[in-house]
């Protein structure tokens, strides 16, 4: 019967070590781009993504930073911001980004321009985005859903942008 208290102590020590290890990992070692404390969907921006079925959501909220390589105006009313990621976030791009976006992450600010693509008009009805549009060479920190765009070779994007700050 003496082994029972020893077994209980052993289980308690193992459980405490597991909890402590998990705490340490998530507060010190979690992979880049996985912060969720800043995530919210202001103004229900996600409800204004046109044809959302084309986006495979990998992570509902991701934050990354880097330098703006290009700012493109799109017919669907979105800005496509191409971001050369800072090294801690380099794991967010994939081969399709390398092949079709010069290795940059595509960051989309939706419903920010006049829409000329007819199938995108309804998605932005009654909503205009007020997120700041960065300039080329600006350093930005951006948060939004991390997705793969099925209509564009499955390249990686943050789409739509929830927050963008110049840093």
C-alpha cells in the first residue's frame, strides 16, 4: 500500500511538469506568426470577402511584419500589399509565393477601392475599409487570417487584414 502515495506524488509531479512546459512553450517558444491576443474582426471585415470559398483558412489569426515591396490596386476593390517578411515570419510563405509573388506574403486590404469587377460588388456593399494603406519600403506589422488562396496556386496570404500599423 505504500506505493499508492508514491504513485500519486509521481502523477502530480508529471502533471506539474507538463503544465509548466506548456506554459513556457506558449510564452517563449511558440512559432512566429501565431500570436492571437491582438485578434478581432473589427466591423466584421471577414463578412465582406468576396467568394470566400476560394480561401483555405489555415489559422484564424496571425500577426507578421516586414517591408512593403509593392502595393497593387485590384479590380475587386482590394489592395494587394506584397510584404518581404522579417526573418521570424519567413515560415509563412510557400513555394507558390516564391514562384508567383517574388517570395513575398500577399496581404489584402479589402473593400478599399472603387470596384470594377462585377462579381465583387455585393461583398463590399455598405462597407468601406479605413485601414491605412502603406507605401513601398514601409515597415509594417499586420494581423489577419492566414489563408491559402485556391484560385491563385495556393499562395499564402493574410486576408483580410484586421489591423495594420507602420513600424
